[in-house]
C-alpha cells in the first residue's frame, strides 16, 4: 500500500469541523474523502492530525491516506485541487513510509488566535477573527500566559465528554503580540483537548478586560471545574498553523 501525506489549508467557516459526521458532507474530512474516493474508484478514508471544531481554520492541517494504486504526488494534488471546493486547498502531497500516521506521529501543534481589538468592526476580517470592543490590557494577558505554560491537567479548559482519557497536556509556549489593531495569541503544545485553546483564549480575554485576575489562573487549573474558566472564544479566530513530527 502507498501512504500519502497531505498538507491542507481551509477556511472552516461553512463547515461542521474537520471530522466526518455520519453521512454528513459538511466536514473537511468528508469533502476530501469524497474526492479521493472518486479518484481511486474505491472507498478512501483519511486520518487527520487534529479534529478542528466547526468554524476553525487551518494553514497546515496534516492528514494521510493509503491506496493500492501507484499514483504520483502531482497527480493526486492536481486532482484534489481540481474537484475540491475553493475554500479547501491541498498545498503539498508527499509519499511517506507506510507506518506514518498523521495523528499518532505528531509531536506538537501550534495554534494561532486572532482578536480584532478596536471599537469598530473589521468588515474584511469578521469571519477570521473575534471582535473585542473593550481595550485589552496586554500586560495583564501576558502575565496570565505564564501560568498556562508547562504540564497541567486541563480539565477546566476543555469540553471533552470522555472521563477515561487523560486531561494532562503540556503547553510549551504561549505568546501574545499586538499588530495594527489585532492581538495575536500563539500557543504551542504536545496536544490539545476539545475546545481547550478557545477556552484558554476566552480566559485571557477576561483577564485583559479585568474580569479575572491573572494570579487566579493556577487555582482555576487546579480546580478542574469548567465553570471557573472564562467564556469560550469564538471559533472564527482560531487557526491550526503548524504540526511537527
């Protein structure tokens, strides 16, 4: 079997997330699998490295699939980009060893969150950022960031339903930058729970407007109580930007 790795970009605004949902065709995975199945003449399933939520975007989602037919990388890339919707693009196809697995081989992931922090809306970025009208205190937010870095049980910052899986994750870095009206939050870690990045950002926003003290973040983490965290940030501002293997 030939194993191919896909590097994918998409605007997640009109989709129900990455993961195929039963017979639903409104997912990124479903759209790509449908085109690959037509190309191969057989049922093809792809494995994604990150199950991004509904409305979340990706600059470099990674997936892989296996097929018996010996196709070139260029043939696969050209076919996919010809028949996929224009809000999904395949930017690279690579033949990889058969044992490569997009989810299990991923060592760390980087997400970016964009906040438009002006009193007026940004008509060009309203689908790709979260609008926060009240001025955010970046110094306070940066102080809050330091408490998330490291290995913690992030139960309080996830909406994951399963209680059997470990909620422990390690955040390697969490940085905030200001740029021409935007506040960009970049987080890198070994993995992220369901809604974890959006809940961390939501809490940092509440720190930035003075509704939560940065010093309270350690106790919120230790509490493992989801009610203690800030409101969850909107999906539109979140991007999967990099996956390292």
